[in-house]
C-alpha cells in the first residue's frame, strides 16, 4: 500500500507521542484487515485521543485508562501499534490504536472512515448484524467501523497492526500518509459525559468536509 498511494507502513515510532499529538497523524491513514471472509481497508477520517493515567498535563476523566490498568483495558498499557478492541453497549466492537510508551495507557479511538477496499465484504458483515447502510455509512461511527473491518472483542483485542502478526484468524496492518494532512478540524469528543466531553478536551480530530465523518452529539452533562 506504500508508494503510489502516498502511504507507507506505520512504525512504532510514529505512535510514540501523546494521544492528542498522534491522533491527527492517523487521519488519511489506512487500516487494512484480512480475515477468512475477505480483505477490507478503511481510510481513517475521524479519531479521538484518550490519555492514560498521568499522561500529559491534563487528567482525562473520559479515558478507559483514567484509573489505571484493569482486565478490560490491559492492551492500552502495552506496546504502541497494538489495537485495543473493546465492547461498547454489549454489542459493538470499537477499535483503538495504542500509542505512547509501554505502561502509559494511551490510545486513539478510530471513530469513522471510508471503506476503500472490500466494500462488498464490509457490507456483508454489516448486513449479517441486521443493519444495511449506504456505502458512506459502512464505517461512519466507531461501532460500524469495527463491524466493517471485522475485528471483534475479545478475540482480536491486542492484535498488532505494525508487524501484522495473526491473531484469531485475523491480520491487521496500519499505513500512514507519507505527508500528514495539513487541514485537520478539532473539537470536543462525541458522546463523552461531563467535562471530558467539552471544549476543555478538544481531542476529536477529523477531515473537514468528509462525508464519512460521524455527526456530533454531546454526552450527558457535557453541554
């Protein structure tokens, strides 16, 4: 996927900074997954940064890692480039890119994207879960994105998107733009409760005008 596409394989060093620094760097990048039913690649158009306990100058009450390591968030405390795949509302598997140093609990949620390869496979996966959307909506939102690329909790939690080492029948590879996007929008995170969902945490980043970016909605008490 490198070369003529303007992308190159991601390295762990690319993900070494704070989540709020790494997150915009992921925009325009591509996450490709290979599973028994096919290959799907999603161009990342919207992300959210989540800081671990003690990471940076501002405590992040919206992060799964805000209280330290748990069985649920264990992947976040590991090596950058692995994917933290967690279950949301007991239904949706959401995908995060672990960043920062080992032991810091940092991650970037992949909120939305455009399917650029394997559209039929992605559509079949969405339909299998009882939801058929337009192509624009296949990965528009973190739960839809997880469904479309086929990564599921708990089987694929911790899969390495740098080396492409297989896990539970899946392979994931992350590619970044050779030249980061110059035009990036930022604002409060979607659906995050309390102060963590306000302008005090402008850690949602997206490609302006891209139709696959999910609509904003404030979290409880974040108006």
